């Protein structure tokens, strides 16, 4: 009876370790852009970074987005998210 309990406990521990490892692998890398705000719309924030203008999408649940005003210096944290994947046929080798 004792060995069955140990076996069940070992299986539960193994499952817990596997589930936490898979959760960490699924997290996307976070990036940031810093600069003055050029434009704010209900759905975007545009930031000047050097010579480039970065336009980032904002959602109603984006933290701190309600307080952003044109001219403010901000740091925006973002993740790259795939929205569509299109498959292309591989070119045949000669």
C-alpha cells in the first residue's frame, strides 16, 4: 500500500513539473520602445524613436494607456504576436 501511495505522489510531482515547464516555454519575449509620444488615438500610440516613428496598438486593458498624452516621454513594453500564418510551397530542388 505504501508503494502505491509513493507511485501516485511521484506521478503527481512529475505532472506538476511538466506543466510548469510548458507554461514557461509558451511565454513570449517582451521588448520595449522609449521616446516622446507623437500621436494618441483610441487604438494606437505613436512614439518617436530616433529617426523612426513606432505605432503600437493599444487595447482597453493596456496598463497606463489612459494617461498617455502627446509630448510625454514614455517607455512602452510590447510583445510580438503572430496574427496570421500563410504557408508557401517550397521551391523544388534542381
